[in-house]
């Protein structure tokens, strides 16, 4: 039975225990405990997988002021506990959902630009495993906030972080490469391209992936 994020999940030992069990076993928190460590993007931005409450505390100790939840608000123990920890340690939690199996949506790209321009830094952004949505989120941050080139930014989508470009998640690489190729022909601002030329449906339709890699990502690694 899913955790209802709008319900009382923490007021008693039993409710808190159930919420932790959901985070650990249903949301695979036991795996992230071992591998989902925070990595720096720049001096004022970090990326990671879904943090445990103690990792939210560590983020506070590193000076983090804002956490961007790239999974979006969810009915799961991880979200409930993260929200509580952010309130406890005085960190602003913002839900900024991104896709991992499809090219980014235009409205979400525009919202990302607005968020990156208005939040308080330093920031930690995370998805579930820290591989795909954290990768595209980090790349967007580098382009939209730090002014880096797409060639520099696309390195955030890397096997080093667990990103597999041969699976459906590789459409994120294809998105950045689509802009990179267009910009090479004739320079165009990234968000101008997004809002005037970017064909999300066309990119999703033509992207090819390997079913064997989808099995690895979806069923073995249990990515979201």
C-alpha cells in the first residue's frame, strides 16, 4: 500500500516505521545508502540520488540552501521523510520533475530556467538514483545558470554516474545533441531553440534504443 504524502505518516512510532520501510525497501533506499553519494557540479551546485534524512542533514552542514527534487512530489516514504528533514534543517525543498525516458517537456524546461534564476544557492538536485534526471538537470543548470556550452554540459550524462545512453534514457543525450548540432550550423540561444524550433515528439519518435539495455536499466537496476 502506497504512502499518501498528504496523510499523517510520522506522528507515531508505527507510522514512522512504516514510512521508513517504504523508503528502504519499496523505493530501494537500501541501494542508495551504498552508492548515491553527492557529487559537485560547481562550487555552488551538487547532484545526488534520493537522499536519506541524515544526508539532508549533511547537505545542510555543507551549506546547501535549496534542494531540487527532480522526481516531483510522490506518494512514497522517501518524499515524506525528505520533506520533514528539509523543514527540520531549514532547507527549501522545490519539486521540479523531469523525465528520464522521454525528451524534456518545453514547459518544464522553461520552469527550470526560472527556478535556476531565482533559488538560493548552494543547491542540491536529485532524482532517484542520481543518474538520468540528475544528469539532465545538472546539464541544464550548467547551460542556464553558469553559461557553459552544451558540449561541456552534456558530460553530466555519463556512465560515471550510472547513466546508460543505449537505453531509453539515452533520449536525454539525443536532446542535448540535437541542440548541439543545430547550434553548430548557426548559433542560437538554447532557450530560443527550445521555444521556437525544438520538436519533442519528433525526437521521441526517431530515437532508437537497445531493448537489452532497457532490461538492464528498468528491471535489473530498477531505475525510475
